[in-house]
C-alpha cells in the first residue's frame, strides 16, 4: 500500500519452517519479530546469524504479557532471547504496554 513492494517483502507463515529457507537471501538489514513467544530465543539466534552488522532487530511483546519472570518454558525462552540480545546487540527494551525490544547488531569482527 505504501508503494514499497519492490523493496520490501512481508512473509506471514510458520517462522520455524520459513527462516531456515531465508538464510541464503541474507544478510538482512532488519528483522521484526511478532510470532509465537516461546520461540523468540530461536528467532533471535537466527537474526543474529543473518543480520548484517548494524542491522536492526525489533521484537514485539518482549515483556511476555506480564509473564516474563514466570516459570514456564515460554518465559524461559523469552528470557534467553533478552540475554542473547544483550550480548549481540546495542539494545533497549522500550516500555510500551508490553515491551518492544530494539537492537542494533554488533559487528562480530569488531
């Protein structure tokens, strides 16, 4: 609708199935996560491997709907996502109603 179809691809599908198929198309400039929260750690690792240095990772619902500190597998996966993001990105979690994690990918060679 914005007239950017020649420069932007939006893919809506099962990310665990689609992401491995996209790796050969990278490195990417930006990745936006808004998928099943229990796999954010997997998606974050994929982004770290496939974003160019200086690339942008944005993840919605980073506070996990108030359950981030819970004892569920989903909460543990989201905490791993936060820990790995802190190690691989200059990042911040913006205090939107459910948290928006934003990070710029470190240069792994620097």
